[in-house]
């Protein structure tokens, strides 16, 4: 009996360790095919169950960043090339500025960004994240109509978030997810003021990857930098969450996500904005149909809960068998 109790305690303690191995710290997911193939790099955002930022720093309240699960954040912003290829393969009709294939895509509305995310899901065999009445190719499709809220009759319905289908893998990051990936230190209750893993104002640059740098006003940039040259990294390893282009968050401005046309949150500042807009305490908002030359987005990934549970169960079962054999 003593051996069985000891084995059970080992299994319980091992579950968290096994979970860490199930989600790689960094990986790239592939999309499209042939000449329209591309990859999106992701980094793991761990430390599940962290508390929100205290909200006491800066000029405004910032009670964000607490996320109760592990997820992945796009290392870089979405590029023009990725939009071009998704448009070609999916008939998405996403409009954008044209500056260079590797530069961050801008003048993309929230709704258009959501369509890009839906295509990532559907083309990979997952449920669409967002519900739209008219599909690409259908009569009246524009790519910029407001979504339809998910209802209890829909598979993947989540009463806490009527925008996002819980069966989707790829999503626009919620404001909590985005804030955590940008500003959380990864330890305790510590958040940074800037998305460079520091409370020190970043050094303004036009492009590059130097630690503690960001692409914003004063660095000489006249356009967004290439997505892989958009400044120093956050504590988790994301690039460009400060500067380069401001980024859509999935969340409605009030965080409730219960109105299809409600204004959405924006974060991070852009190449033509001052340091003020980079701060963790500063947020903007606008209509989901609006677009601007300084606004782009990145994608997050949430592993399927069912897949994670199955992998954990299989791993623990194998561990239990090894422990049982050792005890005999």
C-alpha cells in the first residue's frame, strides 16, 4: 500500500512536468501549398494561472495579463506575403497596404484579420474561430462584415467569449493573452513597462534585432520594418509587440465580447508613434471595420484541449506502468 501511495504522489507531481514537454518552447506551423506555402513561428507562453498586472503603474489602469492556461503567441506580426498567399488560396479579399512582402501587413481591419485566422484553422482541419454569416465566394461576401456571435447551438460555444469558438486552434490574441506575451516577466507578479523585457524606455531604431530596441518615432523609420527585424524581444521571445505596427486584440474594448460591432482593443504602438504608445499602461480602440496604415496584427495558437488531455493521459499511463513494474 505504501508503494502505491508513493507512486500516486509521483504521478501527480509529474503531471505538470509532462505538460511542459507537450508544448514546445518554440515551433513553426505550416500553411498553404506549393508557391503559396508559408510558416508562422510561435513561442510558448507558459506560467499558467499568473495574476493580472497590479494596474498601479503608468498613467492608466492596466489590470491585464492573467491567463489560466498555456498558449502560443506568434513570434512575429503577420506579413504582407502571408496575406497575399491566404488571399490567393482562400479567396479572402483582405485589403492591405503594399510596401514589401516581408513587411508587417497594415490597413487590415479586425474583421479581415479574423478571416485570415479562420482560413488558418479551416485549411488545417480545425473549426473556424469566428462566426460570419457569408463565406468567401458567397453572395455579398466582402471580408469586412461584422461577425455573428456564437450561440449554445453551435459546437465549440463558450459562454465566456461569444467571439471565439473553443474548438479553434488559431485565434486573434485576447487582450489578456497579448498583454501577458508582451509585458509579463514570466515570474511572480512582475510585469515590465515595455515589451522588451525592461522598464527602460526602448532605443528607437528603423529596423534590427538589438536587445532593448523598438521601431518607433525617433528611429528614422518611414515604413514598418520587416517582421523579423522589428526590434528586441519580450521576456517570452516575441518581436514587435512594442512599435512597428499597432496590433489588433480579439477583445472588445470592455472585455465582455458580447456585441458583434463593438469597438476592439489595440495595443503596442507603431513606427510613426511616440514612446508613450509603447507603454503597458496605454491602450487604444476602434471599430472592427476600420483600418489604418499603422495597424496590423499577429496570431495566437491554443492547443486543442482534447488533444492535450489525451497526450497527458497516455504519458501518465506509461509512467504508471513503469512504476508498477519497478515495484513488483
